[in-house]
């Protein structure tokens, strides 16, 4: 016969430090600084295609 038992200290239960907020003042400042550094590059990613370009893409997709 096999004897089984369950531990009272389950390692799979979440602990209090798992739920601590990582957005304290230092983290917010770091995030803001990082965003300021990449903001111009993000703005460069914004694309405004011409209507003619959109029409060509739609026409091409309908032929396939």
C-alpha cells in the first residue's frame, strides 16, 4: 500500500512579494526617461500612406 501526503507549505502558492508593485517612483522616472529617448524614433514609425497606395494594395489583394 502506498502512503501519500500533502505538504502544508505548498511551493506553488503565490507569495506576497510576487504581487508587489514594480512601479515605484524610481521605476516611473526610468520609464519616462526611456520613453523620452525613443520618442523621436517612434514618431518616425508613423506612416501616412497616400490614397493611391492604399488603392493599389487593395487592387493587388483582390487579384490573388
